[in-house]
């Protein structure tokens, strides 16, 4: 599901204060990364916060369109990806939630912890999931307009059930994160796997959560058919 080899920067999810990209557009997993620009309190270039990055040629030029990189964020305990590489290149820390354990190991860059808010970015942090069975630590980010969900929601085909624009992760279909994500009504949703939803995003989130269990059998059947070519 995950490709190696030479990455190729494929842009997704562009809006006035952010952009996303998929570094291996042919892979089934569709690992998506994002950069969000916020005004710098001291003036000058906007601060750019990079979330769960997979590196690719031309990425620095893309980020420079939005401002100067202020920090790199790990949104899921399994999403270290190229966070250390990018942080080192831009001489900034890697930001990790204060409650997320085990993530700092193996990141070859300074690590800074954050709590209810991501530094001075204006984004509130949402503890989407913090469990040991299955092992899963995930933080969402929300500034009242843009919602970032690294893993619990996605738009790749293996996430989506019938007529869904967003779907709950297959492993969470029976226990969707309703408490964490329902009622936010974002203008746009950016996800860690696949393209985001930039229109009527609040409805897409609520539909995904409401239909998670009901559409689980159909999604699992589709996945089996795809896996076995039937």
C-alpha cells in the first residue's frame, strides 16, 4: 500500500492559507501532508506549520509560497514520516502533543511539546484517540475553519463506504470518534490519507461519523474483493 523509490510532488487541497501534497501519488495508502499558514504576530512572513510531512523534490519551494516554516507537527504516533528531516532543514522543532508517548524516539531534531493549543498558531488541539488497544495516539487541529484529522477520517478508497466523501478508518468503524469530532462544523477538512474536503465539510464529517457502523460491512466486503481480485 505504501510506495518507496523516488517521490513526485503532487499538490492537493490548496486554499488561501494552506496546501497539501502527496509525495507518492500512485500508492494505495495516499499519504497526504499539509502546510498551514498563519500570520506572524511580529509581522513579516506568515508562519507555516507543516503537518505529517513526506518529503519530495520541490517541497521547499511550495512551502515558501506561504511563508517561513515555524514548526513541524506529528499528528499520529505512526506519522513520524520525514518530520525530523524537514525540521532540520528549516532549523525548527518538531511539535508533539504532551500526552503522546514514544514519538520523540528516532526523530533526529529538537522536539517541543504542546498542550491545548499548538504554540501561537491559533490551532486548538483535539485528542481524537489515545488508546492502547489498538495502539493509537492521534491529535486533531482546528482553528474554527480548518480541521486536520491525521488518521481517523480519510478519503482514500479503503476508508470510504457507499457514497461517502469521507470515511472513518476501517479499524475504527465500530467505535467512531464522535465525541472528538462531531459538532465542529469546519469549512474544510484535511486528512492524512487522500484529498481533503473543501466544500460542505461539516456535513461530510457528520455523515462519516453517523454512517460508520452501518456502512462497515459494505466497506469490509469491498476491501476483501479488492484484496483478492474478486
